[in-house]
C-alpha cells in the first residue's frame, strides 16, 4: 500500500512540474496593453502613473465595453489541451494580487477556448484601468498557477472599434560612416526606414551652415541626387550655433501625400500623428561643409514603425537567394508600418485594399500582431478605392482575420458592410457581374462607401508602361482584353461569395449561409461555362474575346474554381506565361501555382534572379520591397511598397506549408512543398504560441520533418510523397498515415515531433 502511494505521489509531482502559468495575455488582440509611450519612445511608467504625469503620454486604449481575452497555454507535457480556465478581472492590481476579482470572476469554466474568450461581467466603463489574470486546467488534470497580472485602460469612447498601439520610435546608428572628401561624410544605415534624423555637431564660430543630403539610393558612394520616379531624395540646410549641440531635421510635408482627397477615390491620405511628426524614408545621408570628424555616435535615425518583434519569425534554408528574399520581405512589413495603417508606400500614403490584403497576410507570418490589419480593414470598409476587384477584397481580409485570430467579433460588427462588398448588386442574368451594364448607381456606391466618381476593373497594375524582358505586352496585365464580363473580377466575385457563406455560417446565420453558398455555386458554374475555352484548355479574359492572359487563369486557379480535370492544362498555360504580372499579381500567381501543387515552379519563381524577381529588388539597391519589379516597368514607382512582399507569406504559408487548419490555429496544417530545396527551417508566430518546422529533403528518397506544436492545439502534417510504397516513422514508431494525392497525412498533438517518410517503391 505504501509503495502504491509513493509511486502515486511521484507521478503527481512529475505532472505538477509541468504546470506552467499561461502567458502572452491579450485584450482585444493586443498583448502589450500595459505599455506607456512618450512621443514614440517606451517608458518605465505604469498605466496608473501615466494618468498623473505632465507629459503627453500615449497608450493602447481598449475601445470595447466587453472585450475579449486570449492567452497562450504552456506545458512541458506532450499532447496538452486546455480543459478549463478561470479569468479574474479587478479594479486594481493590489486587489487582484489578493484574489479579489471585484469586476468579474468567470469561476472555473470547462472549455478549451484560449482565444477570443468574451468578458461577461457588467460593461466596463470608459477611461478606467482594469487588471486581469487567468489560470488553466489541462487534459492531464494539471491546474496551472495564475498568470502574471496584465493591466489595460479603456478609451474615452467605447465604440467597439479596433484598439491600436501608439507608433514607436527606435533609435538606429549608421553601419558605415566614411569621409569622402574635405568637409564631406557619407553615412549608410544599412537599410532604409521611415524616420527622423538627429545629429550632434560642433561649431567654433557659430556661423557655419551644414548641408544634409538624404535618400533611398546611392551612386558611386554618394547620395543619389536624381534617383528618378518616386525614389526619395531630399536636401536641407542646417545653420549651426556655437558649441556642441544636438539638432533634429524637421522634414517638410510632401504635397503628394498630404493633400486631402487629391485622388480619384475621394479619400484622404493617412497623416502622421502630431506626437511623431513628419517622417521621410531614407537609408543614406551625406553631411557636407562640415570639417570636424563625424562618428556613428553623432548621427541617429529615429525610425518610426508600429511595435514589432524582430525575433518573432525566422526562416533559413539551403538556398541563399531564398533567404535574402525572405529577409527583404519580412523587413518590409516592419518598415512600411510607419503610419499604423497599411498604405501604398510613400507616394500617396493611401490605404488600398490590394496593398492591405497582401500586407495583412505577410504581417501575420512576420509578427504575432493582428490589430494593424483589423484597423486597416475597418478603415477601408468606409473609404473604398476605385478598382472593382479591390472592393471585393475586404471579404477576403475579414475571413483572413478570423482564420488567424479565431475572433469573430469583426465579422459580427461589420456583417452588413461585408455583404455589400460581395457586389451582388452588379449581377446580371448570365450570373456574372459587370461595371458596364448601368447598375453602378448612387445607391450602390453608397452601399459600399465609395466616394469617387466610378469603379472600373483593374486586373493588375500598372496596365501600361514599358514591356521589358519576359513579356510581350506593355504594362503588367499580360495584354488583358477588357470586355463587358471580365474573368478576373468574376473570379474575385466568386471568392467573396464563397467566403461570405462561411462567414454567415460562423455567425450561425443559416439562411444567409445557404443563400451565399448557392450564389457562389451558380457563379462558378456560369464562369466555367462562359469563360473556359475547352479547345485551348484554359480561360479567356472575358465573354466577348478569345484572348487569354496569365491573369485570367491564375485567379480562377488560386480561388479553386478550376475543375479537377482541367487543372494541369491551366497550370501549364500559367507556366508558359512566366512572371507576366506585377509584384501585386505575383501573390495570386504563387497562390495558384501552389494550389496546383506545382512546387518546383513555385520555388523557381521565389528564388529567381531574373529581372522580374524579388532578388532583382535587392540587386537594384532597395532594402524594402518595390512597387514594381524594376524602374523601367513603372517609371514613377516607389521603393517602399509592401504589396511587393508576397514571399513573406508565401514562403511560410505555401513552401513550408504552415496555415490554420481551423480558425485561430485550433488545429494547424503543416503541408510543406519543398520541390528540390534540400533544407529549411521556420519559426512562425501564432496567437497560440510559436510554431516551429524544419525539414531535410532528399527528393524521391526520403523526407524528414521536425515540428514543435504549441500546447492547446493539434496539427495535421502532410509529408510530400509521390511514389507507391512508403515507410512512415512518427517519433520513432511506424505508422500508416493516409495517402492523399502527392502527400501522406498524419495527425500529431502538441510538443516536439520527428517524422520521416522513405520511398520504398521499386526503382
């Protein structure tokens, strides 16, 4: 009997040793609600202290009277799932530390939910500070300690809109300072960033005037004074006063991105907040007419960005070009976040749906951050831009928000606006939509919140310009022929209807779910009947033309509209057109290529060193993704456009294959498509914790994968296999798995796992 009790106690002690408190507590998707900023800089102040300070502090104020809570479940044991939780909310840190939850105590709730858990107490009051913590019980019977206490403050107006962080400033010093002549010094910060400039300089006479040149491009070791297009360059005169002093360059507002409603969509650009002031994108600088030696400590670039965790995501592979492309695109997400809203770069500083859609997907894989995407979508719903296709994209963005956060609040709040964004009001008798049949009325524009003069189909951008290598047609639309009923806009229309059906299902609106599902099915049927050319084996640009472009085929394939029997023909046509699209279109080209499981072609596009490639942006000298592949494809392009950063989501989401199989990563899908890539590793942030995947690939022989899965989730792993007979090992044990196409699928739980598949087919 004593021996039994002893072993029971030992087993219980071992189990309790794995009891870890929840971490990464989020209120309304924000983790760092207790941070206090002073004009862009983090401070040591608490929320309570900030309320009595004389300076103008900024905080992330929660705008909901009934916020949602999320946390990461932690466990040292494998296959751990949350079985229950308890949330406490109090009016002071001191009360909560003593276990006094005077605002709300959920008590023990039997549930596996650790994301988007609703606050169910009495509505919170505006301009108040609240504190909360949480504990969990897992499926092994282990009760965790309470988490650390997290504070948050509510906004003055609780309107339910997205809460956001203040913008942050990071001081950066040059990586290179070089004297280039008498009184002239060249400065290189290593990468471009939006920011301000602070210099500490000396003058003996107090009569000196220093010239400061700043820009994104250099030539022959100098700042390029005439970079062309919208590549940035500026110059300032700085009068010095006697002694050693620190100066800040006050950047002039640029009329191209600060004029109100100076665009065909009739909306304002996004303006810099007063607590930050105007910024300018630059990598290089020159200080001229200054004799004393300049050191890297004398020059500070105050880089402005949305709060960003540089260590949240990582990728490395055996292909150095692929690694450089990943670094370029991941950094572009941070660098272009300088307004706290996704914009089209520095030329206009306007949110566009197409930019935001790609930026959103990239941001999810680059950092554990969701509020900037949601805020931008909220803005775009009421500030629509002129391309027809892009007015359908908010439905796609809303679904992405739900897939990656597991939070349906946005879907519920903006449901009617999302319904209007399916553009069903433009439907004609043939089942397709058109902007040329007289249905774009004032009432229609009002329903989608469009303030401009007219919508028109865009397909890709720019639609005209220089041809260049690898293309027969000018512009980036592959010679697309516009007709009354266009293929690309109707592919988007189908995708919006399909996702609207899913959104209605999530919200338990069964009648709407059935309606949109039927509408999507009808569009798909008519689309394939009217637009697919059975003789050629691919799609036409429109009903009234025989011309077929890359775009008319990549969008239907990306949106799963192509019948199974026609996929290979369509994929072959897509390969024949090569990269005949813009950096924006490349997102959907790669989506289509990977949907067809054409991994070899996908890898070739990602790691290309041709002129129409991401590597060409690096070769041209940019450290942020460009608006176009090269200046000659869009002469007025800028060098800070995140819509060119598609590999930041394609590499982790398609090549490494990590996606949410269920909303909020309640279940993870890991479906790598390595092609000839020998080795790769990925660290990816998710709302449930870090996901880590690495593989070693010997094509046609064996494939070995290691995965670290966060607690309170499971994963389905698809191992690439194209043979007939295999041997599968999961954590050293032989398993059968399920053969599905060119993959073998197996389910795993949380924790660390090693999987290995060997091809035993007769050679």
